[in-house]
């Protein structure tokens, strides 16, 4: 098991990860940093917005339930 080191650089903290642990990972990508309740730090690849180049109405789905009336206790 390899170890990583933290160091302060200005107002940020830098993590140095051994090159042997990043095989197959795009080091030029941007990552979201998440820390859970156990202190585990996760690097999640940031994805491009899939709707960025969508045409207006491209993902519109007609509301097929709009004309239906409630038949039971749906409305409280």
C-alpha cells in the first residue's frame, strides 16, 4: 500500500499521490472533492454538462398524466 502526503500551498492543500497509484487515470481532468463522515476523501471525475449543446425542447417529455383525475386518496 502506497501513501500520499499533504502539504500546504498558499490557501490550498496539495495531495501528492504516487505515480504507481494513478495508472489509467487522466491527470489532466478536473475532479470534485468529497469527504465523508469517516474522513475518507474521494476524487470524483467532473463530467461535462450533457445538456450544454441541447436544442430547445430536445428533452421535453409530454405529461401523459395531466388529464387524469385522482381516483383515491392521492390528494391529502
